[in-house]
């Protein structure tokens, strides 16, 4: 039995909207029920998903704005299935976490949470380029309001302004590129205007058009990740979001941007993806090295996680632009892994800050590992996963990425190994300074409470589950990922064959 995707898509926003008219406790409960319903559906969707089936599953396709050729088209495939499950899980846990705190204007907070979840799910489910752009931009608005309402006074206006300007520029570039794609394809084929992914992939544009459109989409996705060198909004933005909101932002939104490369760029602009492959790989390396260096020089716990996320997204980009099946599978797996690791890391930062009287500086923490062994153990599991310790799911993800890049660009892969070592340095520094060493001046050394464990333990449990069975997160995704990469991979292969033939021409007798 198939369930129309519109129901789980809009359920969080509808529940949160109804909650606006209810008193505080009921409002929170309704928002959590909406997120819980969507998460339950994702489990059913994974169980029901047919691995070998071609095309979309549980698809919904209706003409929405006929004169503009925009379809309300949603669907599941291997590319978005597990990212949707990740988003639903992280939103649910962070909603429960937020509901345990007292908030001024709490109804608005849960409303924007629900709206953000529906927008993220819409971007992941959309099978129409115009619909994808609409949801992609919509998902940012709730976070602007959340940072504006709940951020610290004195800095939030500057932070929101910077975030708004960066993302506005990226959004305008992406909107212009999307419109141009639909119009140019329509002129090329003589058919009616359509933005459906299937129609755009069936009629690829010429190389010249693909290249400038590719740059517009790439700029928009890199801003949203964020990635070096367009990450300027990140430090202020991260400092001004409440931690439950920031956990969702870092764990989920950045992955939608990486997903955009696989869903939009590689299948629709394969020639441009090959043309700009080296540029994208070099920028990804820049993200890895810059993010890692910054992560082990700052003492702000939020920024350590923020800069380490830039580095991890560099690895994900490496996997995507290796233009290989292995690299792209690693990118999807690492997107899921990073989301599952960074969310509990922010939860632990909140718990440590409560014990350090509100300070989020790691110099004010430390020394609680012996008095809080359960909390320290949970943190150790998160840190080991973050540094991709062998035996963790992150290790498998990074291995697939580097394996794919080795096949594609040997020199790039060799340099990327430096980033693997740097990740170990900043992750262990974070653990040692916050849990071991001396006791901070006024650190309250107490064990994790049952209430705190309700949020943290489910996240760590999933990390352990994927460490034992990482195939769960990629088994059904493999065919969909392979189809997304295939057009660009084929072009890259043909260019390499031609290049090798030019460098090593066959003897005349053989010809």
C-alpha cells in the first residue's frame, strides 16, 4: 500500500501550525506528534522500498502551474530515501530536546521547527526543478526567524543580515539558473516548458549553457553547505542560533545542498560537471584543510563543530566530484554519518555548558570524565565516529570516498589523507579539553540525567547500529546513486580514453 507523499511531507508543518492556537504544553506535544508521525512513515518507507525497481516509488505527479510548466511532483528513490529518514529522525530528537526547555514565544519556535521540517522534506522529495528551488529557499526562512527571535541580543541583527545576504545571493543565482534551464531546454526541443527532472535529463543542454548554469547552482549549494571560501556567514550564524536549532541546521540543511549536486547538477549538467571537476575537487580540498586547521585553533565549542563540518562537507564534495559510483555512495553515507554525529555533539556541548555555568569555551570545561563516566563514554563514541575510527560507519564512508577519488584523481586523494589526520587531532583535542585535563574553575561534575539521556542515547544508538551494519544506509540506495552519477561518469570516462590515446598513440602496425 502506498501512502501519498504529501501527507508525511506536510504533517510537521500542519501540526505545528495548529499548535499555535493551543497552550504551551499542548503546542509542544502536537509538534512532536507531527514529527513522530513523519518519522514513523520513513521507517515504513525504507522497509517497503524495492531496491531493484526502476524509476520513482510512491510518486505523486500533478500539474501545478501549467503556464509555467511547474509540476507538483514528488517521489522516492535510492538517492533521497535515507536522507529523508535522517532529516525526520534529527528533527524529531531535536524537537523533543527543545520541548524540555522553557522558551519565550515557545509556540513560534515549534511552528518554525515544523515549517522547516516540511521545507527540508520537500526539497528532498521534489522531482521538479522549480519545486526543488522553492523548497530549498523556503527551508532557510524559519531559521532566519529562529535566529532573529532567539539569538542573543546585540549580535543577532548583524548575524541575520550576513546570513540573509549570503543566502539571498545564492538563491537568486539558483533561481536564474533554474529558469534558464527550463527555457533553454524548451527552445532546444520545441516542447512545452517543463521543469520536471526527467524532462530536463532527457534533453541535456549544450556545453556552453551547461557551464554557466553549473556555476550558478554550485555557488548556491556551496553557500548553503557552508564551504570554503563562501562560509563567511557561518561563525556569526552558528553563535546566534539556539543549540537545538543549530543541531538541526548543521546536521540536515547542509546535506540538502550536497544532495543538490547529485540530484540536479550531475544528471542535468554532466558535461559541465566533468569540465569543472578539477576546480570542485580543489575547492573541496580547501574546505578540508581550512576547516580542519580552524577547528583545532579555536576554543569555542560551537565553532569547533562548525569548522569541522566545513571539513567533513569537503570530503562529501570530494566523493561527489570523483564522478564514480564508490565516491558518490561514500558521499551519501558520509552525509548520513555526519548528520548523526554532529547532532549529538551539539547536544553534548549544551550539557557541558550547563555544567560550566553557561560557558561554551572549552577552556572553562574539563575534568568530569571520572565523575560522569556514562556521559564521557557517550561523548567518546561520538568523537571516535567523527574522526572515522576503523569500525565506525564514518570510516566506511570516508573509505568509499577516498577509494573513488583514488580511481579518479590520485594526487587529490593523496592530499585528502592529510585531512583524515587533522580530523583525529581536532576531535581528540575537543574530547580531552572538555572531559579530561584539569577541572575547569567552576565546573559542576555531575553524571548525565535520565532526562538528558532521552535525547542523547537514541542518537548514539543509531551511530552504533550503523557502525555494525553500515550497509543498511546504502544497500537500497546503490542503484539510485549509480543512475545519478552515470551521465557524468560516462563523459569523464570517454574523455580519459581520448586523452590516453593522444598521449600513448598505438603503433601504426596495430592501427
